[in-house]
C-alpha cells in the first residue's frame, strides 16, 4: 500500500486537501484503511473495535502526536462510571443523574446510549485484563457506580497500559510523534484520509510494511482511508480557544496536558462539521496547589475520589466547612471560587485516607502536595485556625451523618470526620505500631487498617479548567454531523473532541465511559463503512 504525497492531492495546503476517488481506491486496494487520530482511550477503543468488528478485514492506523499513547486518559484518577446493580443502581437512575447534571443541555439519545452500554463498556475493559473492582459513590451520583483499580497506578494509566498492549496485539498500526494537520476530502466533501507531519523525534510505528510506514522527522505524509475517526481530546490546555469560546474560564489554571489543544475541533470545522456547546467548560473544584509554585498554570488534579472517600473541604481562614463536598462539580467549584484566593483545604481523616489509598496520598506528600498530620491540634496549627472550631465542625459533621443530612444538603457521608488527639504519652511522630492493645482482626486499637485514628491528610486545592463539554456534533453511532444536519460521510468522532453528552456539567467517571462507549461505536461504524466502500469499489472494478 503506497502513501499518497501531498503533491498528488488537489487543493490548497489548508486544513483540508482533496484526493480523487481513483487514488483512494488504489491506496486501499489490498485492504480498506481506517485512520484513527488520537491515542487516548477513545482512540484506542475505536481502533480495537474496528479490527474486531471487521474480523481483520480493515487495516487500522492509530495516529498520535505525542511520543506515547495515553493523552489525558492516562491521567484519570477517579475511575469509570457504569450501572452497578449490586449497589441498587439502574440504567434509569444513571440516565437521570447524567441528565440532571447536564442542566438541560445534554442530548437524550446520547445519554441513553452512554448509560445503556455502560455495563458492556466495563466488561470490555475488564476483558483486557483490568481489575476495576473498587467502587465509589462520587459527586451527584445517586449510587456507588464509579469503578477503579484497587491497587497499582492511577486508573487511567492502568487502563491505557492495557489498551496500548491490546491495540498492538489486535494488529493496529500505531504511529506516534505524528501530528495530523489536514483532513482529506473528495470533491463531494466525503472525508477519505489524513495528512500529518512527523515530528523530529516521531515517526515510530509498530509495522514497516504498512500504510503508515516508517518516516523521517519533518516529513509530510498523507494516508488515504475510507473512514477517519477523530479522538483528539478537548481544548482545555488552549488559552486561545478558551478565550474565544469560554472566556469565563480562560483565567483559571488547567489540569490538562499540553496535548489538549483542540486541533480535532479545528479539523472537523474545516471539513464542514457542526459543533455544540463550545462555551461549556467544566471547572474541576479541586486541583492541587503546590506551595512551591502556587501560581503554576498547569496543576495536578485532586481526584473526586478524595471527596468520594470522605474528604471534607474547609475554609482556608476559618477552618469551617462551606459546601456539600459531593454536589456537582459546578456547584462545588462555585463555592470555592467565592473563597479568599479561590483556595480551600481538603482534609481526610484516617478512614477516608485509607479508603482512598495511602500510597497515593503519601506520593502526593512526597511531592509537597499533601501534609500528613497527627492529631487535631497539629491540623489546626497547619491550617492556622482555632482548634475549637475544628472540633465544633467535626462534631456537627458527626451529628449530620447520623441524621442523614447536613446544613448544605449533603446526604452521602462516605466516612466519618472526627476530632482525635494523639493519646497521652505517645509522641505525635510515633509509629502506629506503638499504640497499645489490639482491635478486631488483630489491628491496633485506635487504628484504621494500620493508620492511627488521629491521622489527617491536608491538601490545598483550587478550581481549574478540567474538561470541555462542547465539541463536534455526533450521532449516537459516532458519525459526525455536518452543518446541514446530515452525517458527514467518512468522518466519525468520540471522546472529549465531541459535544452533546454532558451538557453543562460532566459527572465524575463519565469521561472514561464516554471514551469506551462512543469510541467503540465510532470504530464499529467506521469499519463497517470502510468494508462497504471497499466492496463497492471492488464490484465497480469487476464491472469495468
């Protein structure tokens, strides 16, 4: 299979180039080709599903501009949401939660697809060797339904390691360090390929004898294909696009990696795609503030699982709670943005810390992003507030937990938050093993799975741009919708590059879910379209 150089294309070197139907047929003569742009979870899901559904009849090129696969998917830390009947959950409840969170902007067909295929999406990931058995109830979810790995690296990294391996095992050609700059269209506007530039350190592929081939840095390559799937992510790291489409959030820091620049939206617009909700940007309430670089524009995410495990948010000056920690991200962000310096302190007691994961919290501490403290007095000293206030807040929280609701409307209390002091005669820095006596299961009295009950973790947090809900308009199949309301032939999309699923606010765990559900749907539709086109071309050639 040969590559068609740009010189053989018709049209200007803008965001779109044109190629003849004869060239497309020649390029796809041996096996129909699909190009998937973007190597995060949506792209990997699309590529694997395309190979599966076509039973090996299509060649899939997965093109990623970074040097490795993963994107923002690899940074995900709270998990993937899925209907979880064991917790009392149902498809109807999940659908209702997602629509409510979307504030009336979500597309009902897309949401029904998301929730309806969520269990299948979870099974799909588990079929690639992943253990996602730890389940949490996160903000604005009615039931525990967000799944993550109980051990190992953050869930996104674990998923992308497994999916990267599975993509190559499925025969997907992976090209890294390749930046797609143009879509190829025929004279009627159907998308039939991509043109990309190999970065100086890029051009790596797992196959020499393939459409992608091996290419030198700086080379411009055009790969013709019967279908293209855009899975390039959002624009949360593009200051220019935020200023243009969501100026209300442009002044905030971001949790996004530099790859989230929104090029996929540009490519789609140039090809005639419609967009939806470009002004809808999710501000995550808790990005970690590094005391050594508090003004840094790019911040680590303090995952929602910290609050889902029972972490509480305290006013930085008074030490008092001020919000339902498990309200929607939009509601919690609004409350934080009203605080002095737009900062709060996220505090986890021993049980919440253990539930979330001590290894991760201590990793944060090793980076200066968290502080482990012994006793309420030490916590008060660290916060610079009155110890009596913290004790009052802890007691009020306990009463509300017993009653089932607090003054902020909180009804889910995953773990107690209590006032504890270091026992008399035990130094604050003493090892937990020095606590006397044993409790149930052989653990020490006053300990939670090895952590003393008087232990606290404190993390400074601030709101940051986290996710862009808007993007290319799609049908439930993953087909991109053109400006005239019809499907744009040959172009599919999935993941954060699209819009319509989340509306005005995304629920925790629904991003990874969207990537799997619509990534698989887009890959499936693209593969089926490519096989149909190849069969039609073969029939036409036979007739000639």
